[in-house]
C-alpha cells in the first residue's frame, strides 16, 4: 500500500491534475467508479460480480474497496 502512495505522489505535474485520479482519492468505490477504473461497462462489472471474479460488499447497493480492486488487478496474468 505504501508503494502505491509513493507512485501516486511521484506523478508528473500534468497527471496530478487529471480528474480521473479523483477515483483513487476514494477508498470505497461504486459500480460506476469500478467500471471507469477498469475501462469497462457497468454491465461488465455486474457480470464480474455475478461470476465471483470481483469482491464486493452490499448494503442495499454494491460497494467495492479500492485496495481489493487493485489487488485483483495485480493478481492478473502477466503478458
């Protein structure tokens, strides 16, 4: 986790103002946030949740923890 913070803070100036990085300021994400982060549709996120590929929490609505999404990405296959 500390490594991720260092990477975020060492971004070049043109990326520090990128509005997409606001996603990373939030630790709890919604379906829209996860879809944007992964570059997929909301329907695809729902499919991945349904298939058990993504960890989620439910309190009336679906919630995701940023760290779990980033861990899921890191666990993917290297190509």
